[in-house]
């Protein structure tokens, strides 16, 4: 895979290089993962346990669910304690899982795959996407003011921000494939989007890259607000799904009977949280994005409309498995990773739990 070209000055790429190297070293020198393939003890043929022993703790990296749980007082009803972690984004969740600091992570299609590729056996226990995929995309391409790009065909020969541990990589690769382009036809500039700040938009504005997949909604909107007058613009990617979100856990958590029983309850409340957001978009925009995140209410409404409105929590994971397999099949060959069977990433015992809870609280 093409690597980022050396940079001679400080900036987002210097920080990106530090983060990339840090994660790589963590993977190489970390002790053998306790849940490694040779030591797996997980037996998914057995029913999930129901007993949660006193003192059980789940460490969860999901700030949105934290706000919904606490807003509704659900965390006080649980027979276990949640330690909430402000950890989001595939690279950060992977690092936390390597350190044994997280029991539940939330991410798009690629983070569970990347965790497995880096030696952390994980299982998906929850899935959601948009109920109206034909009307929304989770990502859109930001175009640098100086890139001279008007269509996807113009991506040829351009520098494109690329994060192999995040779903943005799949968005890039699927777009290139749809345009009849190969990864070698462009310059993939390795840059995680989750290392802090407006990394992708700043890289675009400073002409460090020509193209970057931006989150639809407030991220893309702010980019145009700030740099549209200079010629920055947006291009939609071809029609493929980019909206999957997964709750996933290390197999070590599922191998612990107490944590497994707690996860069974947590996933039900997680499904209930998606239904609550669907029913209370204004409360969510004002409460989480307005009061908690300090954003103007207009921006909060924009985020909800673009990313968390009209969520679907299906009881059948066929679509979820297909999304993961498609991501594996396009990302693996481009990054030198082995092929995986997507079905092995899922714990089927959880398939209907979130959906049943969401359905029960949808009215």
C-alpha cells in the first residue's frame, strides 16, 4: 500500500505519523493477547449466562450511549456498573482493546475487522444502520480548493486521505472501484481521521491532500462554511452503503460469565437507546449536542438529521454480515491482510437482543 510521503514541517501529518507508529509498535511489541486464536475459550454454542455477580463492571467506549443512559436514568437500573470511556474511532478503540482497557467498543464496518487482523479476537454484539439508505450517506468526499476535481473520474493521480483501520478506507476503495480506478492510480496518503481536531478538513484546506472522505453532516458543512469561498466543494460517492455501526467486544469479555451476562443486558439497553434517539431527535440534539457538547442547536439538528436520525436495528444480521464481508474483501487485498469469514466476527446469540429491545420501546 502506498505510504504517506515524508513531510518537512510540523502539522497534522506529523501527529498522524506519531499515532500510526505508536499503534504499530503497540501491535508488534504487545504481549500475546490473552484471547489469541491459540487460546480461545469462547463457546458460542452455549446460551448466554443470566447471572451477573456483584461487583461486575463493563468498560464501555460510547459517549452517545452514555448520555442517553444517564439522561434516562437507565444506568441506575443495571445490576452491574458501567465505567464509561471517552474513546471513539477505530484506532483509539483498537489501542484500548490491546491494553485491556475496554469491554465494549463502537465503530463502523472496519474497526472490528482491523482489530481481528491485529491479533485481537472480537465479536460483534450489536448492529444498526439507516432505515433510509437511499436518502442518506454517512460519508461524502471533500475536495481541496486547489485540486481541480469535478467528478470522481478526476480522482486519478490525486492524493487521497486514507485510514486503513477505519471505514473511510472502504469508502475510498469502493469509490475507486466504481470509477474503474485501481489504488495504484492514486496516491493514498495514510492519515487517521480520529487523531484529534479537523484533521481531514485541515489537510484539504492546506493542500496536503486533494480528496478526503468526510463525515456527512456537520463535518462536511463546516468545511464548506470555512473554505467554500476558496473553491472547496463536496462530491457524493457512488451508491453503496457506508452507514453500518457495530457494537463489538473482545472475546475475553464474553469468556467471563459475569461480563457476558452483563453484556446481554447492556446490548438490550443499547438497542433501546437507538429507539429513544429515533423518538426524541429534538431532545437528543439539544441535550447531547447542545448542552453536553456545547454546539449551537442548529448544528445539533444537522448532526442528528445526517447521522443518527431514523436508525434501524434489525433482528436479522444478514445485511450486517454482507457489509463486513464486502469490507474484508476490498480492504484486505489493498492492505496485505488475510481474508476473513465475516460470519466469524459475530456472536449470533446477540442477534435479536438489541432489535427486540428497540422494537419494544419504539412507540
